C-alpha cells in the first residue's frame, strides 16, 4: 500500500534505511531534522502488513528514494508523477532496482550524474595542516557575509545565502583565511548522529595548488570523527578525488543523481 508516512512509521522507516546508511544519509538526515510533519519535506512509503518496503522523500523540489526489490516501484513513481510540486531532481540510488526512472511517466532525465561515493574510516584520517600564513578554523554566523561573497563566484559550487546560513546554524562549516579573506571552505550537507555528508569543498582559483582544500576538509573531518560521525562524500572531478584520497577517503560505490524535466507529449 502506497501512503504518506507518519510518526508511527518512524521505526520501520529507519530499519529499512539503515540497511545502507551512507547511501541513505540524506533520507536519514531529513528524518532527523524535519520528521514527518513538514510540508516541504514529505515521506511516502510502500507499507505491507506494517512493514516498510520502500521510501521516497520529497525535500522542496527534489526526491530521494530507497527500497527493496519487492517494493511497489510503479506506485512510488506515481506519487512523484502526480504530486502538485513539480519535481526537478531525483537522487536515484533506489537499492532494489537499478533506477527509479523507468517508473516515472511524467518526467525524463535532462541530465544524469554518476559520481564516486567515498567514506572515511574512523582510523583513516590523514590530517593535513594548512600552509604557512593561512588560518583554518570553524566558521560562525559572523562569517556569513564573507562566505556569501566567497561562494558567489564558485560556479557550479555557488550557494545562496540561505544555503550557507543553514549549515552555519545547524551543521558546520570550516574555512581557510589569508589576511582575513575566506579563500577555501568545506561544510556538511547532512548529518545524523553517526554520519555526515561533506560538500561545498571549494578553493578560490587564485589560491589553488597550496593544499587548502585538503586542510579545510581534513579539519572538518577531524571534528566529525571526534563527535562520533563518519564522513562521506561524492565527486565527479578526478582532481577532487585525489584530494579526498590523500585525506584517507576510500571509494565504496556510486552516487547517482538526475536533473528531471517534464515529458513533452
């Protein structure tokens, strides 16, 4: 039975998602942060005899999905097809089938991205000190204006003011500074009690080649490990992949995401 999930489904939903916790970090993070009652963050599931077989989660205009091979994938796809909010993104790591895309009738893939998923073992961190003349520290809300300016010129890594303020308030951001100017940054996109998804790793072009991305990312990961959280991340740039490998990250799979567009009939 396909239905919107509620608080009574929390245990069953977590039990399903914990089968692949790193792959489901955004789902688990949204559940921790927002629960089942928010209109911008919905959880729908295939529930049979009280057991959750598949879950889809809408956060704003993006959907994330996970389930077993036996889940009603066609029914879950219909939820997205018929939802009043137009879908723009799909985190397509469904688990039980290769892709949810064939079950969508209203949407097609405008772009498909397959990135390398990596995780950092608790004893695998290779700390990377900043080069001389640079300060690496955790950012605070006092750094918001500087970070907004920094990410404004970051190309595909650009973030809105709200997209920077949220991790400053609810998660964490680490920065490297030179003469008071933000020149590199790394942050967490999602966190649970045991896991954290690292993102926003960016160094301004004029400051590259000095090891700053390694320094801010390793400092962030050090804090995460100290708080009992295993860092994970994904990438499609081999240069970035080499940076993460030097810190101690190891590849564990593929992270697949789609930009959706309505089907024109």
